[in-house]
C-alpha cells in the first residue's frame, strides 16, 4: 500500500492535505515537523509533503526538519512554508513580503514541462496565505510559476525530486488543486490509488482492540454524528464491552433526547440514559465568557462519566467522537494557533480517572459520515447537521437560563422545520438559530414590544475548515421570520448571518 507522509509545520490546513490525498484513494498520515528520519522512514513512505505553517522561516526558533530530510531519495512536495524551507536548504533567498498575500490570487505557470502542472491551464485561481516569499530560487532549481504580480510561486529540481509551491493546492479555493495534488501522487510518486475508508475502519478496529485489551469502554453519546460513529466503530471492535451513556445536559434541541435514543436502540447499542440537565444549567448560571462555558461543560461532562464509570466494573476508557477540526481549532499540535477550545479537546480535567479513546481524531466530518454508513449507522443520524459538544450553550449568547434555552429551542425547531419543508436540509452543511443578548423595539397587535433578537445561520462546506454562508431563498427566510416572531414568545426580530469562515467561525461562540 502506498503511503504519503505529511510533515506538519503547524498549518491550519495540514489535515486538509491528508484528506485530499485520501480522497484520491492513497493512504496518508501526519507526523510533526520534528519527526526523526527513522520515524519518517518507519512509515515506508511513497512520497513526502511538507505543510505550510504560521511562523516565518526567518525566525531562529521556527520549525526545521530533521537533518538529512531533503536528502531522502523520495519525491518531496513543499507547500508554502515547505517551499521556503526548501529554498533556504539549497541556498535560495527568502524575504519578508512587502505585504502579506492572503486569499485568492492568479497563478501563471511558466514551466510547461513541469509534471506537477500537467493538464493545468497557464493561468488559474489559487489560494495564497503567506507573509514570506522566495526572492531568489536556489541554484539548480527551475522556477515553475509566478503570481500575477511576479512573485515566485513554484519551483522544482530538474529530476522532480523536490517540487515546491507558494500557494495551497489543498484548499478548495485553488481551482485546480485536486488535479495538482493528483499529479504529485500519480505522475511524480507513482501511487496506485488503492486505499479506501473501509481499509481505514478495519485497521482502526484492530487498533482499538490492541489499545483497550480486555478493559471496558464508556462512550458519551451526544446524539451527533461523531459520537455515534465512534460508538458503532468501537462496538464492532469490542462488542458488549462498550457501555454507552446518553447524557441529557439540558442543552439539547427540541425533542432530541427521545429521537436519538430511539436510533441507538435501532443500532442495538448498549445505552444508559442520564438526565443531568439540572447540574449543567446550574453550573452555567451567570457565566458569560464562551471559553468558561466550554470548560464548565467539559468538566461536568467528565465528572458525570466518572460517576457512571464507578458503576461499571473494568471500565478504564472514555470514548469520544473527537474529529480533527476540533484538534486544529484547539491548538493541540506543535506550532498551531488556538482558535477556540472544544469540550472534548483541551477542556478535560487533569485529574480525570478515565483514559481517552478517540478513534476518529484524524478524520473530517464527511469522512466520519462515510465510515458511519459503512458501519450501518442509521441515516437519520448520519445525515444530521453538526451540533457542538456544548450544545445550545454556545448558541445562547450571554448567561444561560432555562427561559432563554426554551426560546432558542422553539426558534431553532421552526428554522429546521422550514428548511426541511423546502427540501434544503441536505444542501446545507449546518443551520441553526442563535439567541442574541440584544433587545429591540417592535410592534405587534398595535402594541409596542421590547423583545430579543434571533439570528439565523446556514453555511455550506466540504470539511468545516472553510465555509461559505448559504444563499437561503428569500421566501424561506420570510416564512421562518414570520413563524418565529408569531410563535416564539420573547422574540420580535430575526436577522440572517452572511459571514463566511474565515473571517468568522461557524458557531458564534
């Protein structure tokens, strides 16, 4: 089996590279930038990719690859920071850019013989994100592309041992990104493309069995795709040694507890139900800061599981459906920036008495869905929009009260009902209502009102790392707004969020 090893220099896009490679049915795995040559070669790589990163290569303590990395006689692709590292290694010149180049840019291919650009138009749109650039290509290297303003955007060695580009082919905004990565995999590395998620699932079952041994595992089911798929995968590996616990934290959507419990029974999972809504809501009383909310929810979540674990002889592990976007945003990798913590990443107490089992942490959401379908997870769960671990606590801005949660549940239910009626649910990656800590003046029944504002959010995405706001039909928005204002006591104004990611995140908190 072919294997592409990706050296992670701290980029927010590193896992996108791995995902794009896997989409082409080539196995990939990520190692930290300081991996030794021995660690790299133990993976028997077919090719190597060096990611971008947030640091400047001109900083003395910025990431540097192991000595001898570029001497490995394997095809190497350097992306952004990776290109700059290659330039420095071979005597080229890297400089601080006069202005940071971020966003879409026009690429001009100047080397018609470069296999990396085979079949790609001379001019195309690419995604740039860098503060340094290569001023002078190393001696012996061939310049392959420039940006429209003349900045070096690509280079290679004549034997194609090293290919490097300043832009990000892994990001969906690069028009021909898939073709470019495919050229590296198949034309330069000679990969066969014979790996799929079914292979990954079988390998992960083996890893789960080897990791937990004869211990029992507790799974905190949330009703979402991630925890459900993690449970199905682990149950397939260890059978009835998996004990699932569904916790009603009081932060769920309308009717959610009853719906998901029915699905889990259909999946024949061993599930216990715990109503801890009072404990969660009480713990959040008066808390406004979103990071504090996440930390409180994370710790409460774990404490409840520790309590339940004491009832289960032999329970040593806590299974969670952590995905890689959670890891990325929580800054749990060397050199990565923290965007926000997640209750299941970095929000866990240090004295937790259970070890974590996270079999999905190297997957993106759509990959998790695909694995779920392979494992027979019910379709009503597999197709569900993502729902944050902290639940409605991060969609109810400001302090949390039962009254505000009920208002939000009612508004959110109406919103999703109308989206489903319009047949739009599966076109949208995620849609939800947000209750704002804002009051506005309105008029209803010839009387003045002073009530809350509800914001609606809907986005499209491939992987959750970037997202575009969904162009909701105006007639759907009109129906949603009318129903919320008429049916939800306490709301007199509805607004629609038209911000993409970046600059925003998907959730408001």
